[in-house]
């Protein structure tokens, strides 16, 4: 078990089609158009809807081949879904804020209710099996995996709040780079005061450069670096930045390691994605830091496959009454970028880290269902 958070060296109303893929559901309240007016276009969007597709009590199994002479009455298995074209409408923050959680594992399409994908057979089984590794141990997990080119994805338990642990360091770094550094209010060469007991003070340091603090907080998940950044810079607009994303700024900014849900994590990473693909001066630098993190359960699960770029920030803890093993980030494969958030309350350890990695792999392997058909 590694130390929690590392050592010193060390993301209107979106319109959603939800296809329930497992377990009983009851639609959650969703915001109205007025709640997100001005945040995204409502053109050609439909109202959210839910549709049950599989037996909520059973894991889907591969359909056995049937005799060619069998009649419709003899065949119980539903035919494989016909591939459909998915419109290339990128998701917005308002889409994620309005996404209902019907319970269980569900698929969604932000742009068109008729085009939510149907996961079947091996892909769905792998996701449910990976999820069960948490529930079997008495732990809870939530996740969202979405194609950022078309807003099509698969998710589960997106409203339960989990302890953020070090996953919160990436959104704060996005705020610092996009609002403060690129906004001209802070430079990477500025020195920030260290004003409380920490390993820095014990080493005789009383200040450190912003560049060094961000590198250590993201690359090595260093807690002291993150604390110095928060203590010195959060008052320069972190709460208004969170509010501009439609999030509960009072709650998320009050604690350095707040509790939040998968929906909120996805909003924050969609904002990060928008920043990283911009032409902002420090976007490539932050992208490089997120692409070289020392700890990545997502990277552990997917492996070092050619052509795959993973940018992430993990969080883990299993002490002082706190428990979390989580990882959020972006995966780019064959020119398509996906957003992946996995939050859990599993105490950090080899089992929980492997469980997050396995779930990340299962979701990544289901990506073909989220891609547009020719």
C-alpha cells in the first residue's frame, strides 16, 4: 500500500438518452432548461428518457447459435442490435449536469435519445464483473466513460459522493494554469510562501516556485505541494471558477479534499479537456504533467498500447477513517478522446487498485459501441 497522496518527491439542459443495462431504476430529477440557460444550445435536442433493455437480475451471456430451422417461438434470445449512425455532437458541461442516473449500468447519448448504444454479451459482462469486485467486498463504485466526439457513453452510480483524495489536484491545477497563469495573474516563476508545518519547512524551505509545486502535486501527487498551492492561490478565484461550471462551489472549494460524485468529476475533466485542446500558452505543459503521472490505475489496466495517450490523476487513501481508490482522466486512442472517471470508497490496497484498473480496462474495451458507425 503506497502512502496516501504521495510524498514530497512523489465536468440548456443536456438531453440524454439513457439505456438501462442492469438493475432496477427510478429516474432521478433533472434540471430544467432554465437552470442552464445560456450554457449550451437547445437546438434539436429532445427530453431525457429511459428504456430497459435487459433483465435487471441477470448478467448478460453470449447468445448461443440456434438451429436454422428454429421458429421465432423457439428462439428466446433477442437479435443483435442493428448498428446505427451516431451524430458527431460533442458533449457539453450542461449535458453532464442534466444526465439522469436511472440506477445500475446504463448507456446514454447526449444528442439523440434514439441513438443510445446497446452493450451486449462480452462487453457488458466484463463491466458488470469488474463492478462486482467492489460490491463483493462491501465497497461502492461509480463510473462514467464517454466518447468526447459524440457524447455517447456508459455509466453507473454517478450521484453518490466519494472522498476525492488526490483526484482533486488535477482540477485545481487546471484552474491555476487556465485562470491564473494564462490570465496573467501568476507566473510559473512566482514563489509561494510555506506558512505551516510540512516537510518543506522541516527541510529549511520557506517558499517554492509555482512551477515546482504544480509539477510535484501532479507528477508525484505530493500533498504538501498541493496544500501550498491551495493556501496561496484558491482565494484568487477558485470558487467562482467552479460556479462557472455549474458546480456547488461552496462545498467543493471549502475542503481541499472534498467529497464529490462522478458527475462532478466528469464536469471538471471536461473543463480540463477543453483547456488542454486550446491554444492557451500553458495547456501543453499541464497536458504533459497529466500524461506522466507516477501513479495511474487507468494506465495499469489499459497498459502501454501503441497509439494510446492517457492523462490522469489518481487518488488513494486507506487511513484516518478515510477510504478511496479512484482515478479520473482522458484516454486518446486512434484519434478519439474518451473521458473516464472512476470513484470508489474502497480503502487503498493492492486489491482495490487492481479493481480500478480492471474496471478501466473493461470500459475501454467497450469503446467500439460508443463510436459512430460509417
